[in-house]
């Protein structure tokens, strides 16, 4: 599953990138944070860490069902917004 991630603060884009989540664990540096990822059963486990200086986040673990997003989805992370879009084209 390919997951496009975007981190925003007050609607300002801080960073954006995508990861290819497979059964093999991997880590991608997306500039403003690192994303470690692995498929685990019916979910993609994505751990966001090593946030850039000035970003008041430490670590966040996402347990994301494997799915195709119809549009951007988002969650609140301690005052930041993590937007994401999932694709099954991987």
C-alpha cells in the first residue's frame, strides 16, 4: 500500500512525501519527519519520529487499515494535522 503523508500546522504545509508499505520493514526520511512502516496482517503500522526542529512532536504510531482512500483523510496530532491518502496500486 502506498501512503502519501502531509504534516500541517495551522493549515501551513510543513512537509509532504509518500511511503510504500510492504511486509518488509522500512524507514523513509520525509524531511520534516521519518516514517518507519510495515504491513502487519490487515493493517499498515506507520511510526512517525525524528521530527524536524521546531515541530513539537516526538513520536506517533498509526495502525492504519489497508484501504484505498477516496480523498485525503486527516487526524489531529497535538495541534498539528496529519493528512494522508492511501493507494492500493503498490
